[in-house]
C-alpha cells in the first residue's frame, strides 16, 4: 500500500492461505521464448507508481502498455517523502502535472529515460476506487492528464465507478469491497486483472477458472539481479505449461507489482496467486513475473519517492534496473530445447582500490575470460544498478573517513554470476579541509529539509539509512553531510 497508510501497523491479520511456503528451492529465472513487443506492466499503489516509472523510463521495453491501480504521475514525489504522502496521495490538487511532463521530456532528451515517442503506441488502463482513502482519486485524475501528453486518448481506459477502498480488486477473492486492511485484496465482483489484460492485449481466450497447476509457479533467485536495495532474495513467476523452457510457443510477458505490505513476507503468496492474473495467463500464454520487495524496504514499498536512490525513477535506479534485467532474462530464450547449464565463471583477480575521496572509491580488477559484465559488492551488498562492462567501477555516496570492503563477481551474457573475488579494502578521506556540514534539528525538521526520511514512525538519515529514533518534533539529532544526499549521525570537528 502507499506510504502514509502503512506508516501505522496494518489492521487485521492476513487471510490464511494453504501451501504458502516454498515447496522447492529457488531456481535461476529461466530464459523463455517471449515476443518482446508484447511486454506490459501493472501495479497497485506503490506498485502502481512503480509501474508508471517502468512504463515511462523503459518505454522501449513496455511500449505495449501499462495498468495502474491507485497510483499517480511519473516522478510525482520529485524525490520528497513530503510530496509523496501529501500531494501525490492525500492532497492531489497540488500535483504539478505540467512540470512532471516537462521533466519527462527533459530526461528523455538527456537519455536517462527512453524516448517518449515509444508511448505513442501504448495502451493504458487506470483504476481508482471511489472509497480509496489512501491514494485519492485526484491522483489518478492527474495521471490521466499526464498520460494525455504522451498516449493517444483513445488508448486510455479509466475506470472509477466502483465503491472500492485501497486494494487490488477481484471478482471473487479477498475482503469486502469497502474494507481497508490486509491483504489489501478486495472482492468487488469485478475482474480487474482481466479487464486490464484485455485492454492491453485485445481479445483473449476465456480465463481458466479451475485450480491452476502448482508446477507452473516458480520461485526464482532474485539476488542474481540485485542485492538489498529493498528487494527480496527471491521473486515469483507464473509460467503456463506451453511457455516453459523447452516449449515451442511464443508467449507474452506481464510484470505485476504488489503494493506496500503485500510481499511474500507480509501476505504470503496471496498477491501472487489470488489477484486473478494467472487465470488469464494460463489460457493465453502470458508469463506473469512477480518481483518482490523485502521487509527491509520502507513498509515493503517500491521506491517511488527516493528512499533508496536519488535516481529511483530513472533507468539507472537500482530497483528499476533490476526489474529490467529480469525482463531481459526471461525474454531471452529461443524455445525448442532446454538451454544447457551455464559454465561457472572464475573469480576476478587483482581487485584493488584507488583514488579515494571523502565520498567515493575506485575499484579495479583483471578481466575474466567469458565474462559479459561484472557486479561490484560493497560489504557484501551489490552497489551497481546496471551491469559493469569495464574492469573498473567508482563507488559513490560513501561516508568520509570510513573503511569499506569490496568484492567483484563476473557475469555471463544471461546475467549468471561466477565466483566471488578476494576482498579489497579502502578508506575514504576526511571531508574537505577535514570538516563537514552539520545540522542539529528535530527529526521532523530533518525530514522536511530532505536530510532524512520517515518510515514506520521512525526517522532514518538519508543515504546512510541510520535509525535516528521516533519521527516527531521532540527527538533531536545532529546530522553530518559527508557527500551529496548522504548523511550520518554525528558531529563536525
């Protein structure tokens, strides 16, 4: 769900679901035979905002279209949690739609997102419940206005006539339609997933209302594509029998993004299995990809206001790049035969650090034969959003006068990683002139000024994510800025 709604503990326990645990160990995401012109995305709430980000930033990939439930315009928050919880949700009259359109055009011209011309052929399905008390209908109205600048009006469907609260709407599963609570799936006698898919893809075969084959659900190794950054170690997919590795059918791909407090840890497999998508997937050869956030993410939300990265809405945003890499992997098969297991790549050698500054460090290594790219890990956490094709990488956003450890892993053309290198350590320099900028203020004031953000009633320093205590005007902290958008709790010399 959206940010401020989930700031408080979710009311009620999630509905029970039999067999929610993993029956098998996670596997690497398979390469399947996918028609790349038939790739679409949809999402609810934080997943809705994320779906818009993916659709716009990677419009060459998602040119077929997007479905958005209780979301808002691209870059609505403009990097501010105050904007996210205010104008983008509770007070949508303040959304600066024309400014966001201008930003989109500027970023496209700079190449940090795909050309907006790709959106001309897109189809868009929008949904807002009339009782939604979290993301007000005005935010979706602003999204429609935003899309009017890029997508033909005839290609947009906007449904907002169902008395639904903030939830994914289904024909026959979940809470009552007017209920707001876990698992944030509501039975409103309306097949929203089916309506979206039929608008995006056109006429489809009737859905499968029987029990779907358990073997078609795949838990895959998501850490191949990203480590931490608010994302879980595993994700899920539903792969119809005809689309599985070794099959000859050419299939479509739809990416489904859950809302806050809706990942596997929060509601088990209810969003993966009970939102209605898979019934249509099974009879229409559509692979369903369900990336997952982790409980380390702010309220299990997708990053649509910058809690993880200042580049959260660009192609280089860590979560954005990870989902794009998943799409590329699952779409890279040719069908016919099961591809051979990849040959494990050796660990890179000669890993070293150099060029230290107060906020960055250069890491270098020797090339690995057979490697298509490399991934760099700082203190065991992956730091590069996009694959590194050179044999060096500059890690930024570091704290001054701090020692870190880096390792490197080579990856093949499919993104499969080899062995981990030996670690190389390095210490950043002190701040310019041995000093840094410090600000002492209440936690509330720090968040308003953009030095920190609030999550779950607590305050966290921007960049370092250090816990500063309760989010209010009574708790005071001193934050030291060590680099752009990076703060640590401390004092200046």
